[in-house]
């Protein structure tokens, strides 16, 4: 188990929980499956998983609240699962700190692909071997914002800024081409590794979260086209 990726899976539906656990284990993951948010939080604190899959509608402590509690303690990747694709479910989960979301019912292969994509982002944002989009080495400076692409650290006015792996990857994409407009579809492809048209709300919420940390005016919206980092 030490060499396996450890997944915390919180889902109250017994059939979905057991079937998904078996599918993930067949793909080589170690899985801790819990039926409610409170037991999920306890398992997170005890087991320290590599990634968390959280259903939005679980009893005790709902998935969005659980995501917030996890994010208060850790930058571990989080994927939200929801039976609905309603904007409120998606936005609340992402604003709580989730890195991605998957709508139920989902295909097992799709879920595994999304898990692995998030974990790759996590590896790159924490010094993994794959190269980031920005040129490796040195410190990039944009006004009071400094990005250390070797140490994967960000400072604003000299103060450290805590970014999730997805936020770091997004910032690296912007900093690799300052002043260049990046479309939502392009960011979905590069950051979330969607090879097909995905939900651009994921991009919008992450950009807004990033703005609150590095400065609201640092990333400019180019209406109808996308976003760009002010050089």
C-alpha cells in the first residue's frame, strides 16, 4: 500500500461506494471509503490520503463543508462528485477549494483519468519531474508578485502566498506568456488536461480564487476571449 496512491472516497450510496471502490482498486489505487462527511473527515486526518473524492450530498457533514475543512488543513487534491451539473453545485464545490468535479453517473475510466490528471498537476506544482509551462529556473516578477519556478513558491509584496496545486499550475500558464490572452478552452486543455470541451466554469472559479490571493487586478479579463496576466 505504501507504493499505491491512496484515495479517500466519501459517498453515502452503498452501491456506488462499493462499485467505485472496487473499480479504483482494480486500477491499482488504495481506497478508504466512508459513508458520511464526519467519518470522512476523521479518515482524512488519520490516513492522510493522496487525493479525496467527495460526493456533494452526504449526511453529517456535506461534501462542500468537508472540502472546506480539508482545505483548511491541507492542499491535498480534491475532486467533487455530484449527481447534478447545476451551477450552484459546481461553483460551491470549486469555491470551497476543490480542484475539479465529476458529474454522476460517471464512467469509471473517466473518473480514473481525472484522478490521474489532478495528481499530475499536484506533482508538477510540488517539484515533480515534468516541466511546468513556464521556463524552469529563476524568479519571475510582475509588480509585487514574485514566482519562484524552481522552488514552486509565490510571494506577494514579500509575503508567501499559499496556492493549491491547480492554482499554481494555472499561474504558471499565465506567467509563461504574460500579456498574452489565454482562452478558457486553452486553459482547460493545459491545466486540467481536458482533450475535449469541458465546463469553463472550472476555469472562471479558479481564476477568481487566484485573483483573491495574488491581487484582483493582476489577471485581466478580456471579454469574449479569456484572461491574461498583466506584465
